[in-house]
């Protein structure tokens, strides 16, 4: 019983460690955090409800189910695929 309580208290304390950061470490991070706060506050939400038709929902469900047809590989080949450029992006 006691280990369960200690484990629960530890899990409850985890969010407190996230507040240790003073602020964004870069302008890009500040921009991202601003967009995430705007999204979570729901201040920029559309006034027009966005609905989908039955056909759109069905096609979406088929696409989602089809994604399960591909087996997840045990290991990924590091040499397969493209290259990553080291130039600065915008």
C-alpha cells in the first residue's frame, strides 16, 4: 500500500518540475509557445462550425484503418532515405 501512495505522490509532483524553466530559450520556441497558448485558450477559434459529411468521415476512417496494414519494423535502417542539410532554415 505504501509504495502505491509514494508512486502516486511522485506522479503528482511531476508537473511541478515543468515550471522550473524561466522562459523560452529561443525566438522560435517563444513563437511556438505563443501559438500553443493561443490554441489552448480557444481565443482564435472559428465562429463557423466545421463539419464533415458522411462520405468524408468514411474516407477518413478507411485511410486510418489502411495505416494498420503496414508492419512496424523491429529496426530502422539508418542509411536508408534522404540526407539532412546543415544549412539554416527559415
